[in-house]
């Protein structure tokens, strides 16, 4: 009897133990580690119909937040909005409404770049990036030519500019690496960088707003023929070039003027808060006034704003005022106003920014009938204390043009200080002793590509 009791006790105890273990939850598998975006240099490729635009992206991390910058040759462009979560990367450029969306997998980023154009239309193109990746164009072919120097360039085809298709290419080659820009009667194509392989070359840039790709070949005669230029997915031109160290562009101070019958330039547009601002407002009375016809989407206009914002603060105490008439991609007033606010914040602008219309040069000219034409964004008008237009400058070259940018800053400063030194009242003499544009840099132009 005793042994039977012991056996039954063992059975009950064993059943209790099994029941206890059966009620326990199975051990959970550990969650996979979150995908991390590696910091450092990434080689990015944006694919256009004509080839791959190459741009560097520098990724860094500040605490839990990612930071990023575009690298185009000597240029660094800060990316204002960087987001990374669950393997998905978003790079936003609020000033231009552009956006990169890419997925991280196997150490590569793959996705798309979306650009917002006039009337809110979009262009989408493939985007890929490799951490620390080298150029896809790297081959064993060594350069057979040196493109360094100045070239007289002509753009051809249906998409050639209506007003002038003559450009200047200024290039510097270091081994197989190629740097430079194109100057146009309306401005420049900013910082370009690329490669030379044999007699073939390519240069490109992505600045957050525009995607430019140039490619071509130097023939046995030393000339460039039937080269290609792509801007985004739809704009294409052929171009040609010959070496010409004496190539020059038209005088930027002589291309735009007042129409017959107009002796003043007038404007009245709302600011970003909807308040109407006019040239007849008391704040502009007896002031030297610079009016820039611009757009927040325009890289050359951004270069000009980067110069004008501190310029205004420096000379405001002497009687300088500035106003920007913004022609935006959006017809919607609220969207345009939002762009203007971002523009003001980006450059710490303290002068007036007014919403003037849509980003079309023909429409802008209709809005401003006193002008002979609106050939470029930006176009900059210098008005003296008596309210008379003294000079109009077409276009703006930025820092990617080197000495041309320095010369332009000097000419703007000389003209402005001359006007500031004049007494209040009607002025009958020119702003300088020279005719308009005389002794000012003929190459100081800017191409505000739309």
C-alpha cells in the first residue's frame, strides 16, 4: 500500500510539473536590429535619357538626426530635410519642392528623384547611390585631350533659347577629372564636374532644383561637334564648341531697357502675407531701390539673394532698399507665399518679397509692361532716389564662375554706392561717367534655366 501511494504521488507531481511548463510562454525570438544608414560619402547617380548625372552625398548624424549635403565639384549644398526610417530615405529640398525617395538594401540606395516644374508639373527619374562608390565611368582609358581653357559654344535645335544661343564654356582639367561651367547671356550653369576618357567627356550637376548633363567628343580638328545637353527628362539640345580665348558675351547692362513712353518702373503686388506693396509706398521715398525680378526655384536667383541679403543690411543705413518680385512655379497664392517664406528664411532676407506671378518670362513681361522684355530670371533694376531707372542688368552669375562672380559683385557695389552718394532730388547725370555697361564685366551674365 505504501509503495502504491508513493507511485501515485509521483504521477500527480509529474503531471503538475508538465502543466506548469505547458502554461509558460515560449521564449520569443529577438527582434532584428533596425536598418542603419551608414554615415560618410555616397556616390549618387541620377539617370537621364542621355546618361548618368553623378553627384556626391555626404551623410552625417547629429544625435538621432541625420544630416546630408550634396557635393558638386567645389560646391556643397545642404539638404534641409533628411528622414530615414525602416530602410526608407527621404531627402527633401523645400526651397525647390524637389524630393528623393530611396530604399536601402544590400548597402545600396535605390529609388527616384522628383522635380517640381512650372504649374506644379513633375518629372521623375531613377536615383541610385553606393556608399563610397566610385564613378561608373571609371575605365582604363586615359584622357587623350585637355579641355582646359575658354570655348565659344553654340547650342542648336528646337529647344535653343529664343534670345541668344551663344555661350562660353570655361573648363579646367586635372588628369581625367573635368570641372567648369557654361556662361550664357542670362547667367551660368553653376558648378559642373565630370570625366575625360580618350576624346570623350561628360560633365553634370544636381543642385536640388536642376539636373544637368553635358557630354561630347573632341574631334581630330580639335573642335566639339554634335555634343549633347540634357536638363531633366525632357529638355535636350545639341551643341558645338571651338577654342577661343577671346570669346565674349553681350553687355548684360544693355539687353533690357524701358519701353518708349515709360520714364518710370512701377509695381504693386502682394507680399507673402497678402499685403499690397507699391513702389509709391512711403518706405521707398527718396531711397535708392534695387528691384530684382526673380523666383525661389531659380538657382541663379538663389545666388543673387545670397549676395543681396547681406548687401541690403550693409547699405540700408545709407538709404538702400531692395524688393524682389517673385514669379513662382505655382499659380496658387498660398503655395507661392509658402515658397517665399522659405526663401526669406533660407537667406535671412529682410527686404520685401512680393508674389508677382507665374514663372514664365513672357507672362512676366506682360505683367511688367515698362520693360522691353524679361529675358532672364533674375533681372535687376537700379532706381535712383528720384525714382528714375538708371541701369538694368540681365541675369546673374554665381560663385561657380570664379572671377566673373567677383567682377559682378564689384560692379553692383560700385553702381549702388554711386547712387547712394547722389543727393536727394532729380538727377540729370548718368550714374557713372561711362555709358550703361561701359567698363563693367561683359561676361557677368546668368542663365536662370527653368
